[in-house]
């Protein structure tokens, strides 16, 4: 319990927690959006759903649903590694002054990426992806730095 009390008072942990909450919310909203758009389209991808809601069944999602699912998969592929690297950073005792900007930049760029992906906006989708990738690389460097106490 003492470790938990210490962590709750740690600004790096709080920044990580806020980032994690926002990134998970991003994933959940994309997931909910895919189901909502599919339901509004009057189509099911599972036989039991088609029978339950009396709608046609298709092996393929409509293009709008497929786009949301691609945005969701892209978000998962980038967010999960970032969250793991962020946890390593917190556990390694990294500093707030290094973590806060990286966490903020990553979260902002991933939220922007989801919006740009759904709106089919290029080059902004690529730019926001590249920014999130650079933030992930910076966090990886920070992990190595603080884990191995490189001076």
C-alpha cells in the first residue's frame, strides 16, 4: 500500500495515468463507433445478429465500418507499445520534465490521427502518425536512459 500511495503522489505516474485514460478512451470510442455505424447501416456480420435484428448478413463490413476498424487497428498497433514503454518509464523513475511533453504530444497526435483517419485527411493523417512515432522513439530512448542510468 505504501508503494501505491507513493505512486499516486508522483507527477510522472499521474501524467502516465491521464495519458492512459485518454488513449483507452480513444480506442473505446473507435470501437463503439464501428458498432454504431454498422447498426445504422442495417447489416450484420454474424448470423445470430442478423437473425436477432432481422437484417441481412454479409461477410464484409460496409466501407464506413471498415474505415473505422482500420483506424482502430492502427491505434491499437501504436498505443499498446507506447503504454508499455510509458509504464517502464514510470517504474524506472523517469522525470516529469521529460515525460510530460512526450505523453502530451503522443496523446494529442493519436487523437488527431483518429480524427484525420476517419475524415480521410491526408497528409495530416501521416503527419500525426509520424509525430506519434517520434514521441514513441523518444520514450524508448528515455526508457533506456533511466533504466540503465546512462550518464
